[in-house]
C-alpha cells in the first residue's frame, strides 16, 4: 500500500520512488527498499558523509552463505543426533530454526554470512529485532519456498536483490561494514 506524500516538514520524509512515509532515521524505504533521501529531495544515495555506502547482495553470494550454513547445521545436527539419539528430523528442524533466528537476531548474520562478509539489516540499516527475524525466517522463508522456490530466486532480478522473505519482513542483505580499527 503506497501512502500519498504529505506536506513536507523537517520530521517527515517520504520515499522518492513510491511516496511511502519513511521512519525517522531510516536509510531505506521499508516498502520498496529505495535508499532514503536527505531532505528537500537531495538524495544521499547512502554515500553522503556520515552514511556508509550500502551494497545489496545478490543471488550467488546469498546461496553460498546458505550452503555454508546448511553444511554447518547438518554436521551439528548429526553430532547432536548421535549424542542424544531420538528423531533426527525434529532435532534438525528445531536446531536449524534456532541457528538462523538467534544468530540473525544477535549479529544480523549467520556463520555463513559472517564468512562471506554479508549481513541482514532493517530499513534503518540496523540488525533486525526478534519479531522481524521471526517473520523473515519462519513465515517469510516458508512463503519464499512455495512455487518452486521462486521467492528465493526472486533475488536474481529484484532491484534491491531482495527475496520474498526480505520484502515480507522489510529486511535487506548488504555487504557488512568493516569495523574501523584505530
């Protein structure tokens, strides 16, 4: 749903692409993902002083991160199943869910994303909160997997390289900023 732009004041900003109202401090439009503007229509394009350049991550690097994560989860699930016994599928599902949700909530990254230097962020460029991560990882990824995984493949032609689960949760996958060392 696109909101009509309201009269501009210092506190309100609107997306230059879709006209949706931006949250205060947002770096991206939560509706269409377009980088936020710097007031009076001057685009910061996320490269202005004080704001780092954001690079959206595409299909292949995200697939590589998923493959790394899948291998790690399978190894850990095999070990847990051998130690504790019991139904492996149940352990795999619960452990996999906890792995993705907890790491994404705490770091914005799974181990695969850490190794490849990519991160999940919200429209403000922050690590998403638990509710957003649950929406992305549980509901969104289920929907992305429907129709022959079309929601995952969507990254290949989406302007901001967002899968359906990213659109559903209002998240973006970007290159992680490197920490500056003095």
